[in-house]
C-alpha cells in the first residue's frame, strides 16, 4: 500500500517574495501589500490571503471518500522592509499545496503544523545603510527549491516530488550578500522544526539578464538528529523515528534555471538528496531520491487568463520510502488554467502520477483497492482572495 507521509510545508509569504524577486514572470500575481503608517516603527506593509478548494482523488483504498472540500490557506503578514532594523511576522494556517501521488485525501489546514502554532514566520533583519549584506534571526523560510508551500505562488496548486522531500521553516540565523548580479544567502538553524541546531542551507543566485536567472542550493545536517527528536506539529508528539530519520539526516543539492520570453516563463529544476548508512538511526543501507522537473506558465496577453503546469520524473534508491515507496520510479504532470482579476483568483488543477517501478524486495505497492495500481489522478477547483 502506498506510504503516506505528512509533508507540512510552510514557506510563507517572505519566502515567496524573496524567490519571486528573482524572476520576471510568474503564474499569478501575489498579494498586494497595504501600506500602513506605523508611527515610531516607520512604514509598515500588511498583506495576506485566503483560499479554498474542492477536490477529487482517484484510485484510493476501499471505503475511502475520494472527494470533498477544504480550506487551503489563511495567512496574514506584517512587514517593515525599510530602514536599518526590519522585521517580518506571519501568522495563520497553511495546507493548500497538494503533492501529486504522495497521499490519499488532502488533509485539513491547521494552525498547528509547527512547534510555534500559528506563527509561521517571525524574524528581525539588520540591513546596514549602503552596505551589500543583511543579517536576520528568528523563524525563517527554507532556501530550498523553486516551489512554495503557499499554492497561489506556484504554477499549480499541485506540487512535485522535489517539493515533498524538502525541509520547511527553520529557527536560526541567516546572512545574505549581494555583489552585482550575484546574491549568496546562508542559513544556519534547526531544520525540519526539530529544535536541533545543526542544519545548514545555502542559496546562490546569478541574474544573467532580465530574461535569464540561475540558482543553486544546498541543505544538509552537520550532525546526527536522533530518533526521539520531535519534528512538525509538536502537539501531536511526532518524532524523527516516526517520520523517517533519513529525511532529517541527509544531504541535498539542487538548482533551477528561469527563462522568460514575453509572457512565457520556463523553469527546469533538478534535485538530489542522499542519506548515508547510520545503523544507530536504523538506516542500514544508503538511500537517495532524485527529481527532475520542468515548470512553465503562460499569460494570455492582458487578459485575466493564464496557463501553468509542470512535468516531473523521480527515482528513489535504497529501502527507505522517500516518496511513494522504496525504490520508486515515476513520471507525473500537472496543468492549471487560471483566472485572476485584481485580488480574486480561481483555477482548475489537474495532475497525475504514473509509477514506472512500484516494487521493492518482492513487495509491490501503489494505489487503488489492490494497493498496487500504478496511476493516481488528482483534480481540484480552487478559488481565493488576496490582499
């Protein structure tokens, strides 16, 4: 039977803002901030959004309801982005991103996805005047990958294997340095919401010109995270041992390239994550996951319509279940026609995953009543309000 894992991502508005700034085109226009006079605090900006969706999932096990409706996200962000002392506070709930083929019915959004409850991001930034660097500390977003946990920042509400195996929010410190077209950011923190401080991330971005941008990232543990360390939603008592120690004891490298021509944006991305043998953690054989995706979106002139989507390939090695199951190999797709008028949006999301390999050590897994079917389709009708 397909392995179902909680992959509770919360990259948030700040992550979306930092990544989107690197590209000249995207599937949707994000929230438009409301400027506020903060008195002694200076100029503040308030933004947010709420969205919901109805869904259908094919090939679920017996007696599992294959359709329903959920609230996706309800988030509010307050920022101070000017002056030498800045801050970001983001609160609310997140649960709109749905990874194709990785789970059964989409879960309900929750304010308890992280140890900090409704606080998704909260940090201060020191930005010295006329200097090319900034330093931040607090709860910050991951530096990994192109996709965001906030679905309205993606080409589709449906996400990929690459997104599924990545880390999420981190408590720690971050430094960013810009020299001409190159920006380098390094973050040291706990990773995976464990409060074990041994996780290092780095992102280097190079803007070639207004149409081309390349990004390379790294994330990895500098030491062991034990089986009893908590991870995600501390109120539920989830531990590394329950979740999968290879996720939190791994090394990851990846990168994406953004190409824009008029109303068309194409982004290929590759990622490799590896976990070495560690018998104390129950990792008796080395294990890895490789993903290769191509994202794209096209805006139809000045109309309110656009078309986003992606195609993917994933391949897992070893006996650990990174995605669908041990030693899985799969191809997938998503297509998302979108309508957006000012702060209102609606889109239809459809995607599927086909297992090229769904057997490990003589045992098959997959979808459907038999638990071994190779294909699953996910469709949603999504609508929301941004501000």
